[in-house]
């Protein structure tokens, strides 16, 4: 009577951590030996992980490519404006922190 291999089931969190280790530079062989999983399982987990990461956000599903470009341009302008405001606030904090304790220059 042949013994059938029982298939191990790993949690989604375990698979995610394995793929993140793989993406940080570990080789399939190193990770496979370390975790005790097959190379083909790691490849499948990586492909699933990358597919999940590549999914389109729900708020852009109904946008045309032209509207997406416009939204990207708007967000870039807004980002630059926020960076400028942040720099101004940093400079103001530096000026205010240099004042003498009694508030007189």
C-alpha cells in the first residue's frame, strides 16, 4: 500500500512573508531549504503575490485613460504644493525656535 504525501497548507501571512523574503534577495533554493517548501510553491506564491499587488484600485475602474492622466497631473501638482508648504513650515519652526525665551529679538 502506497503512502500518499499529505499536502501542507500554509497561511496567507506565511506565504506573504516568504515572498517578501524572496523579493529582498534570497534565492529560491535558500528560501526553499530554510522554510521547507518546494521551489514550485514559492514560484506560485510569488506570482499570486505580484498579481494581488498589480490589481487596479476600485476608484479607477471606471476612469478613462484620459481622466487618469488628468488625475495624475492634479495629484502631482498637489504633492508639489504640499512639499512647498512643508518646507515653509520647517523654516518657520526654525526661525521661531531661535527666538530668545522672553520673546524679544
